[in-house]
């Protein structure tokens, strides 16, 4: 289906569509991309081992600096290949082994973010009743902040995180919404999913609700790379021998940003 065909179909299907927003959707909001964060982790590891200041390796776009850092990491013998899917989770957990430190790092990365035009447009769809809800792998609060701007409140948006998965189940059962399921947690959650071991086992209750929602509705995927197997397994399970996604499955890929 072309973009033009989607735009023609959307008004007719909107009431039966939910959104899955990946990290790429937040890049325009000022949140660092996943690529930047990977190189930031690599730089921190390199500088700590070499006993030098981070300021001495400030320009992460410099190909010579990247090559030097990558040669150092390759020489360790315990790091993934450059550009592999394991880089983000490996270097994040290697740089910050403690979950609390990973949470603080993410909070710093998203502290200056403001909702982009795209998130404000999604909030308008909420106001018009043109969407049933959202799923996201992101830690930020772009959707909540956009709702506050457009709806003058976040009270109409039901948010379920890893700490409160029951809110998604209750909202689905009672037909309330719009709803937002944060599959990897919120940046202030007690639990986050951002390393290999954490991403391998998606929260069972939220995962179940994602599968069930996709069996009843259609899904629009944007900015999501499919980096973590747990979410992809849920999306594949929802196909349900061809019965899933009755209102369609639509996707576009945007540059990755945070915590795919």
C-alpha cells in the first residue's frame, strides 16, 4: 500500500487502529538517537580505560576518532561486531551495570525533549477520537506531553508501564481510552528494559495485551526497528493464522533514537 492509499483508507479505519511508536519517532523531539548513544557508551568505555577526559573525544562524528575507539573495543575480544544489533544493549550494560544508573542516564538524555509536530498531531487524533491508543518501546513522555498541550490535560490518557500493567488490561476490558502501553517502561519506572537479558523477556501481562489488541484491531508501526525479539514475537503471535490485524498492518521506518 502506498502512502497515498494509506491516507485515503485511514479516515475509514482510524477508530480500529492503534499505533506502535519506536525510538525513531522521538528523534525529532530532541532525544539522542540510538546511534549517538552507542558511540557515547563506546567513548565512555574508551576514555575510562585510557584515563583521558571525555572532552578529548568530544566530536563523535569524527571518523578518525570512531576508528580509534572501535579498534580499542575490537581488541578487547569481548564486544559485539561493529553495527551489530547487540551493540546498544551490550555497551549500555557494560558502561552502566547498575539499573539505577541506566535510568539516570536515560533521564538525562530525555530531560530537554519537547513533543515534535508528529506527537502533537497524534494528540489531535486523540482529541478527535481518531485513535484507540498507542504502544511504545520508548521511555520518554512525548505522547503524554503532547496530550497535555492539545487536550489541556493528561487525565484522558490511560498510561500502563511495567509497574502498572493492570491498567492496560482494565482499560481494554472496559473499552476506555485512549490508552498508552509503555512496553519497556517509563524513564521514572522502577523497572526498565534496555539490556539484552531484560529485552529477551517482555513483561508477560503487557505482552499479552499487545497480542490481544492486535488480534482485534489494526496496527500502524513507525520509527521501530524491530531490535528486540520479545516485541517482535508478540507481533508475530498476533498474526493468529491470518486472523490478526483485521484493520490492517501498516509501517514506516524512521531513524532510531532511544532504547530499541
